[in-house]
């Protein structure tokens, strides 16, 4: 019940933020073949990100982005400074909770939705094929790895 209440709260807050922000921007349309995929140096090599609307560096900007993970990809345990909602668009993957990866966890299918609160430790385990998720949050963006040695920005 607590998770349902938390998810509802995030949806209400995100919805009103999107409604407020929507009055400031023109209509935006993003078809899958129009997305510009780029590397995100804050993620382990191989993941690609496409920002559909918003600016992850501008405080208060409502951001909707898609993240593409290659087969058998992992994002080590980490947190974000913002609440986020995540929906699996394609592929099978797991957004696992906690500061340690559970390799026995079951993968989730397309359509699965997650409401993840700020500073909540979690990780990504991708299945045997490429996956795409859609992520929404209010900027500024950021990622803090539980184990600083996992941070790809700190590797040569």
C-alpha cells in the first residue's frame, strides 16, 4: 500500500509539474526514428540516451528521456537527487532496489512502470537483448554511485 501511495504522489507531482512546464513550451513530438542517441559519460560505456523534452542541466526543467541498454548490461547500485518514473518500452530488464545487485532477481517485461524516490539506492540489470526505458524527472539530473569505484567518470 505504501508503494501505491508513493507512486500516486509522484504521478500527481510530476503531472502538475508537466502541466506548468507545458505552458512555457511548444508542442513537442518525438518519433522513435527521430531520436538523437548520445553517450552519457555518467553511465557505464554502452548505454545511449535520447532527451525527448527538457534540459537535464536546467533546474526545474521537466525532463523526459529514453535510455537504451545493450544486452546483458548493468548499471551498478546508485542514487539520484530527484524522484524519477521509469517505464520499460522494450526488452526485459530489472530496476532492482538496494545497495547490492541481486543476480537472482527476475527480469520485468515491457510496460512495467517504476516510481523511484530521490536518494533511493537501485541498479539496472538488462536481459539478453537490447532494452529501452523512458525516464521522467525534474532537473537537475545527476547520479551518485554507492561504490565510487563504479563511477565511469572517475575512470581513465
